């Protein structure tokens, strides 16, 4: 079903391109692009996280294309300014990266520095501290290695037999959705149980995949880099009590500000889809002192205060659609329904 949905979405975008709509000036003030991983292709048949990846070569091609199409590359401070002022002649694009993955400094940063374009990193501070749990990596490693898997789900022990790649992908999707539905303490206990049973060193996996503070300090020294916050532990905020969610947001900002010696003004909701945060968390972003907060809900940023600065949409760009043609349709805004004015972006 998910593959059918992706096929239909691609067809819709292709039709928008061939109808000539993508050649229009475009809607809104601009677009925020969201990237998860930038790294060379890895070998192996079972790679359920490959869909979140693009290659350094594609990142280079995308930046060249956006320049050719006449977009202004801006940081998040400028996004906030353009979102509340009159539309400008040229539309903007902002490049953003979630988490603090090691591949950002190893593979993405050389491309970004070569092009001298600004970008924003949203850091969950437990990960450079070496104590963050990248539970999705532990789940991937465990399913890749095992054909018979048992685990406690609620009060019952469940058993699965997965031999082929398709079965493994289906199980990964099922268990990932289940884990994401749990409160943070229950999620941590569940993944700890799995990793203990199958001898997965989750702490080592998480540290290996994440930048440390030295890496981040190198990036922070670049004036084109904006450091944002993504809480401390990167939890699904919707699974937490409001007091705990606000503490994650405020502590993440405080730790980042202490580490970098600067004001951290911008925030990313962990995971960022419609099920991972609520309207109350949008209000919390203002209470925590953030000038903006980004989601992963697709859309473009409107001018004149028509987009809430603390619920900004982003266009997630990953390995599912490796087409510059599709990117042009998406950043133009013609693929998205017009946003009706509701609340001021300063609310």
C-alpha cells in the first residue's frame, strides 16, 4: 500500500511537471528542505533506512540546480524574516539536517562548504554526549542478523520468523511503528531487551553513527552554519506528558547554548510528522524561547505571516525520489494546496 501511494504521488508530480506548472514563478515565500542522511550507497540487500538517504553526488546536483533556478539560499533567521514580510521577487530555499549524524560532517559538509551555502543542523544533545539511543539502528542490525526473533510486546511474548528480505522489511516497519508508539521509558526498555537478547551493542552503534562535540564545534565555527535544537533524547513528544515534553525542549536548548556559547533560536520537532507532536507542543516551542520550530509536514512557507513560525512545514528529501525534476515541482509550491490564513505567524 505504501509503495502504491508513493507511485501515485510520483505520477502526480510528473503530471505537474509535464503540464508546465513547474515553470511558474511558484507559490509562497520559499521552501525548507529537510535531509536525514547524506552518504555513499552501502552494500547489502536489507537496508530499511536507505529511503532516508541521498548520496553526496545528488546533494551537489541539487544545490547546483537550485542555484540555476534562481533560489536564494538562506538560514533560518532569514526564513523567519521572510515569513512575516511582503513577498520578495526571488524565492528562498533553506537546507536543514535533522539529528547529528556522522555522515553530515564526513560527506555532506564538504559539498555544502564547496558551494558556500548556509544550512541548519538540529542537534539532539544526548547523541554528541554519547548517551543517545539510536534505537532504529539497533532494530535494523538485529533484524538483518536474525531469522527468528522473539520479544515482549506489552504483556505477551511475540515470535516472528523472517527469512527473506521482504519479510524482514515488513517486520522492521511493524516494529518501528510499535516502538514509536511507546512512551520513552517503555521504548528504552523494549529496545534494551531486544539488544540484550541478540547481543547488539546499541550504545556503540549510536556513538559510531553520531557526531561528537568536537565535530559540532568545527561546524559551529562556520558562519554559514546555524545550530538548532532537537531536544535532548529525540523522543516522540506526543507520547510524553506535557511537563516532560517541555523539559526536553528547554533542556535541549540550554545544553546546546552552553556547548556553543550562543543563542539557540530554532527547533525541530523530533520525527516531526502529524502523529509525533500536538498543537500544545507548538505553544511550548514559544514558551521554550524558540523563534521557529520545523516539522516534517510537507508544504511551503508563505509570506506576510500566513505560516506559523513554530509549525513550519518542510519538504523531506531522501532516496525515494532521486529526481531534480520532482524537486523543482515541490519547491515551486504548485504541488501543495494553498494555505488559508488562520493565525499570525508570530502567535
